[in-house]
C-alpha cells in the first residue's frame, strides 16, 4: 500500500501542554492538505502530526499481485470515498462486469486483512512499548528537518482537496 497523491490532516483536539508548542503553533490552521511527491514522507506530515492533527483523508494505491486499485480512504468515518478498480480485460460486457465485481470483492477482502493486521499491531503490548516512542521520534525528526529546510510551513492549506 502506498500513500499516493494527497494526505489531509485535521486538528480536532488540543495537544497536551508538555508537547512544548504554543497555541499559535497548534492552531495556525485546522487542516493541512499535503499534495507533493510522497506526502507521508514529508517534513510537513511530521509537523502536522506533532501539532496534534490526525489523518482524515488519504489517496492510496493498493496492489495485490497484478491488480492495483486507487482509492481515497476517509479516516474519520473509516470508509472509502472513491475507488478506481483495475481495468477489466475481458471482451464480453458480462465478463467485464464480473471482473469488476470480483475486483471490488477482492479489494474488500484485502482491506479487511490489512485492518486485521493493523488491529493486531495496535492492540499488542509492543505498540505502547516500541511503536509509540518510534512514532514520536519520527515526528520530531521530521519537525527538525522541516525547520532546517524552512519547509514546515509550506504545506498547502485548504478546506477540501
């Protein structure tokens, strides 16, 4: 799975005071829309997360063998906003329809499997012991990188992608 074209991060709660951020830092914008390159790897993503924003929407590429789907995942409601399935290869219209439906069922199974993997990781003791600290280190490193490059404030801000 790849984060493809854009990420939308939205603030909905105040961060704890011990995060060391001022109110101005926390609420310069309620929403950050990141649209360049690999947005999940940018300094802006780390800074937005460090400032208390949460992923609300993301465009993803999901692949399984030779099939690939492009989709928009709404993280707030845990639903798909759009799906572009693989192009059917059959000549016959009925067969193309069957291939399209099979591809949607396969995507559903794949997303269910990925969610089960996520829950197993998220609910494991290892998550609190190892994953949360490494996520914090990643956000701080991205924040420092953004400050060094002057890119932390260059995220495109908007209401909708």
